[in-house]
């Protein structure tokens, strides 16, 4: 972190700089807006600025606006406004400018430190997002060049090579996986660096909060990698089911326990209807993973305070598990998109439901591994029903199921 403190009150500015330098941070001070702009223009490593609101010739808001305009997200600058004359209007203007924080004098040095830490993470996040955008732009151009070359080759040969059929899937995979892996990495790396630099001075409550955010980011990364590995192993037929007798009641109880936390967070209820109440022979781990995936998916795409229904019934060819939600529903074309691997109906990076877009594609692979099938019934505005059919056979003699 490289901090520039801008304040015509020299004693206060120097006190803040000395405090920050004692923490091991790089910090310096200037006393005017003109000098601040000269330093910011001359040193792109300055990524955080703490500026006084009222200064002669150029006030803090004008300085913040000018400095931010001069810096792009390739070298982002996070701004904190410091003032001894706080008003609602000035606070609103500070927020409108995109300043990270608004501190009032007299200010405590620990408050300055906390605000600067958040500002630094803000700068890191913006820079990482910019790098991601640049990488995507470069890849898009590279992909476009490859597609043009392939189309030209196809036109000459009058054939369509198999790789062309997979181009959209590869592009979707790279885009989604890059986003899902980078998103949790930003807070992990930023907070870990902050804890490393300030391990002896951070308050205990901050350490606990930082550790929690790092853990959540790590869990999200682990989950993403596990799901990708599962999908690739299933696609390559490297997963061999281990069938054993299973009671449908036990299966449903296990699914309810696995999704209970998510449902409670979203104030949703899970209703279970077991009209089969039988024993089937199947791989319990794979079957449970498939049903948990469907129930989780139904919860994520349904409004809060709604009901998800999980039912099982005996059918002519086996057992059918049905998961019904009260979500927005899908058209036939949207169902086709939703069941493709690494795709969602809304593929924008600002989509309301994050994820790899692997849910239904993964369940279909689980079903095929068990010798069954997955069907989706849905209409726009009418919710969605996912039907997982699993072949059933009589258990071995003397085995009552588990």
C-alpha cells in the first residue's frame, strides 16, 4: 500500500504519516491539491489518498474528482475524505464521488488505519477486475481470430470438424471458470496480505472477520474445483457406481439434512412426500449428490419464503424422484441452455445467481452413471419440476437395506 496524505494542517498530516510508517506502510504527505496531483501523476504506485476537505486553492472534493479522473482502473486510486466541518451535503457528495470513506476531525489514528485498509482492498479489487476485463477482451479477440480461421478452413473442405461443435462449450467454460475462481481469490489474497503485514496490530475482531472471509472464499474455490473434477470424471466414465440396498426414506432424510442450512437462510421450506417407501439398489453417494444438487438448484432459483417439494414414487421402470420449485420457470429453449455444461440462461457477470452453470449438467451425468435419466418440465412463470429416474431392482436375499 502507498498512501498520500493531503492536508494543509501540517502537524496532523505528519502525525498520520509517522503512524502509518510505524505500521510498515509506505506513506508521504503534501499540503496542497496541486502538489498532490503532481505526485499522483508522477508515481502510479500511489493507490490510496487521504485528503482534507477544506484546503486553499483546491478543495478536497475537487482534488478527489480530478485525481480519480486522471487514474484509470489500470492504476486505481481509492480516496478517503477528511474534514472538520462535516455536513450531510458534503457526505453525500463524497459518496457520489465514489470515495471509500468519510472521516471527521478530530480523528483517531486507528480509525484512519481501518479506513485505509478498506481503501486498499478496494483498489486491489478494482485493479483485479480491470485485469480480468483485459484478459477477457484479449481472449475474445483471440477466439474471434480462431473462429474466422476455422470457418475459412471449413468452407474450403466443405465439412464441419467436431472441434467446431465444441467451441461454444470451451468459450463458456473458460469464461465461467475464470470468473468463479477469480472472484473469491480477490478477498483471499487481499485480506491475507493485510493480515501478514499487520499481524501484530490488527484487533482480534478484525482478525476473526478476515479469517471468516478467507475461509468462505476458500470453501467457494474448493466447491468449484470439486464440481469441475466430478463433471470431468463422469464425462470420462472414470466413476464406477457401487450399488447397495438403500431405503428411500433414508435417502430423503439425508438430502433434507444436506440442504437444511441453505433453506433456512432463504426462509424456505422443504416438503417431502415418499409414496414409494421401498428399498432400491443403487449407489447411495451418487444418488444423494444428484438429489442435493437438484434441491440446492431449486432453492437458489426460487424466491425466499417459498416451498420446495421433494417427492419419490414407484414407476413402471423403477423409482422417480421429483423436485418441484416455485421459481420463474423456463421455456423449452431456456431448458436446453440450462442443461448445457458451464452455461446459465443469464451468462452476464452481474447475474443475480452466481455459479459454474454445472448443476443440471452434473445431475444428468450422475443419472447416466446410475443407468437412469433426468427430465425437466417447466413453463415461464410456472416453476420447474426436475424428474430423476433411477432404475430399481430387488435387493439381494436377506438384505433389508440401509
